């Protein structure tokens, strides 16, 4: 399956879901742990679907009777970068499950998949939306939602039953102007994944403060273990990593809104502090000697092989690492938020995939019902359980096999959160990646470097939706 991270193309077996700066967009922010949608949207309980809540969550897709069937034969199309076949067969099984749910009401429907891998999908979708030639159902990321909604390209889904079962970050990123325009698929955040065995073997506890994190890195390094796997040959990994360091320095979950409104600047003390911490990691060799020559694949391999004890990435790591290490018994991962030296950490929480309806479709109700079927609880469990994906709609319980995935949910439910990158043009994230790469190549960070990011923001801010006042 092909996914996009930080507006770059990545080949891997995980869903589209990242919080990298410049990729994600929404219409508000979410600042408290209780409202981030994490503990409400997912759960590590029995592993069975909560049937009553799940039926409500999906809009009762499986409860249709023959009396309400539409027996006409028709073809309905779905466009995505995220629904192509992949070696593990998870996506194929997911498609079969939601097709079954859909055909309870539409037994003679044919679903046509228009899957375009990588970044090309988003360019194509934008052109098709503008020419009213897009598929009936379209998947996209939250950066596109305000623009599509404002232009009238996507239908208002506020009357759909699933709306009652989304809140926090998923509700914010599915909405524009007080209306819900999409069903949120997955809940995501980036942070620090670690090898439990390496930590235990070396007597290391999960660090709670910045100083403890530095001490952990020093302990690992003294034992010949790279503290953090680096894979910054891929620009999206560099940009995503910078994005993990930024929120702790913001001082507020409204920082990016303040930048948009001119009260803060991207070359100010907050961003300087984040790059200062990255420089500290580079200077001390915490990312390893091959951090700049490795791409994502080798970065992951260093983590899987135990050469590096930690890796900064998203929720896909737990399931992906275990699936790729199945022959050797897998490995137990853990997850924690990057600690802050200013108090409690701040996590960016978001939705990676949104499913909406083309406002120009001739099959409006059929398309709305397909969106509901695509979020049918039975289908979601099949799609999410073995792929490290966490439902953004409440009422779906999954017993994840990986301990790290349970850690992830626990951390999201207990950590203050925000929605990052919602008012930042993609060019800013690209510049951050370039500056970080420069540091890895041996150049010492200078605060003046950030003038480029601030200028790019001023130049390109019109490309993102303004904060709602």
C-alpha cells in the first residue's frame, strides 16, 4: 500500500497517517487530554466489537432489511491512495468486509476502486474536484478538507449517524464552518517507540523528563547501542521528526494560530528552541552515524535488528515491526511522548484519512451509505487490528496484540494534545526538513536559518484555510 507522509511518497505496509508539519489541516484546536478523542475513540478491552455502540457508530449499516433494499444494478466509485492491494492482504479483506455491509442495502451494486499511489493522488484529486469529475466517494487528508468544503466540492454529512460518535481532534478535522464533511478513519500521533527488551536488559526506565531522556540516550550510547534510529535521507522522515520536537516548545496549543494571525513568528524563540534540541541530539550522535545516509527502510531495520533502541514515528510502528519480524518471534515495543523540559509534554493528535462524498455525484444517498459501510465496525476491526491503526469513531473495541499499541492508546488518553500543522503551508515543513538535514551534514544551526521558513509562511499562507474566528 502506498501512503503519503509530509506530502512525500512512502512505500510501506501501513495506512496513511502522520502528523508531520504542513500535511495536516483542520479548523480548530484541541488542548486537553480528555477531549483529544483518544480514550473515547479506541479502547484496549476484550477485542470484541461493542455491538450496540458499534451499530450506532457505523450508522447501523448492518441493520438494513430487505424492505429497504435498493435492488437496482449500478456502479459507484471510490477514489483513494489507500485502498490498493498489499502483500499482507489486510486492505483486500477490509474491502470485502465493507462491500458485504454495503450490499445488505444495495445487493446489485458494483464498487469501482480508483486507487492512485502516493503524492500523485492528491494532485489528481484536486484537478478532478475542480472539474466535477471526481469519484462518487473520495478519500483525502485533513489539509484538503477546508479547501474542498469552502469550494463546494464535498457534500455536507452532518446528518449522518456516525457524527454522534466523533469528537475531539477527529470532529475538528472532519468539520468546516460548523458542518461535518467527512468520516474520520484513523487516530494518529507521532512520538518515541522503544525496544522493551533493550530497555529492560540495560535497566532503563521510560524517561519522563527531558533530562531523563538525555541520560537514557547516554546510557545506551555507552553500551554501543544507537539511541535513536535515523533515516533522514527521506525528507518526510526529517520533516516528521522536526514536527515531533516542535509542540513542546510552543508554550501553547494556539501557537500556530498566533503565527497565522501575526502574533508569533516562525523565526522566534519557540522554533529556535526546537532546533536547538535537535542540534544537541546531532552533536551527541544520538541519531547514529548513518542517520543521513539511511532512508526509512534502513531506519526501521536498525530498530528491528536492535542496533537502535528507539525510533521516532507514528502508530504504524508496533504492528509493522512485529509483522516484519514474525519469523524471528517479533519484538515487544513501547511508546512514550517526547518529554519536555518545560513541564508536561504536548502531543499532536490527528486523523490521517478522511472519507467524503463528491458534492456533484449523481448517487448522493448511495455514496453517503457507502461512506457508512466503509466505517462499519466489523470492517474497521479487520482493517485496524493487525496494522497498528486506531479507529477515530467511538464504540469500536480492538484488542491489539502489540503491547506498544496499548501503550500508544494509554499515552494519547493521558497527554495534553493539539492539532499540528493546521495553519502551516507545506513549504514550511519542507524547509524544516532541509534545515535539519543541513545540521546532520555537519553545519551548526543558526537562528537566522529560520528566516527562510518565516518568509515561506508569509508567502504561502494563502494556500491554507485561515483559522475560524
